[in-house]
């Protein structure tokens, strides 16, 4: 997980705090963590700690010990509500979605590339039966690549890409999005 990205997404910071406190609770349920303990691995920035810890406290997910150094708290511990939330992956992901990794962020581009490919094919110089076949093949590729990535049939996608390339003398110029999609499908 990118450390700096957490500073921009409060829900990611809160998710990380709950995860740290949950893991620590499982090791030692009586010990509370200090702010320095929570900052130790670098996944939470100092500037993000205070407001997010108090938010979690206000929701009843975290217990804070307030010391003599206001506004900073002295120690924190996850509550039973926080434990129940972390142990319910569906609800935890719903309330505090995990930050997408780089691969997921890259894959988010696929639907946009597919829509560009549809437009490029629609505006291509082909006419008649060739045009209908091209649009049908592009739709077939689109249907294949809009499935969840783990259900992609890469050999099928590669074959359809080959068919689409076959319509043009210089496919890279006619359908630039197709070559970006080829990177996702692989060689």
C-alpha cells in the first residue's frame, strides 16, 4: 500500500488504524497503543492520526485514553464494535473500502479503453459487411473484457484482437485503443 496515498483518503487511514488496533488486540487484548506505536510502520501520517482516531472514537469503534497532552490522546485500543466490524469483511469493506493497488487502478482504465475502441471502430473507414463484422468483433471483445479480470479468457481475447487487427493495413493508426488493451490482455 502506498504510504502517501493514505494522507489523501481518510477512510483508508481509518481502515489502517482499525487494522493495526485489531491485530494488536489479538496479540495482547489488555495493552493499549500510543500514538507513536500507531505511527511506527509509516502507513499513517502524523497529520492524519488525530482527527481520524477521534472520528473512530466518536463512532464507538476505538477507545481513547486522553492524557495531559491535549489534543493528542495518550493511548488507543479497539472496542468490541470495532472488532465486530473488522471481522465482518463485507461491512468493513463497505464502511472503509480498501485502497486499490496499482494493478486495480490500471485495470479501471479498461472500460474507458473499450468505449474508445467502440468509437474508433464506429468511425473507421470500413463500409458494408466488413464494418458490421468489425463492430461485431469489437462488441465480442468488449463483452469478454468487461468480465471480472479473473474470468477473462485471454486466448479468446487475443484471438479476437487478431481478428480486429486483420481488418486494417495499419491497425495501430485506425484503432489506437486496441493496442493499449493488448497490454492488459498480455502477449
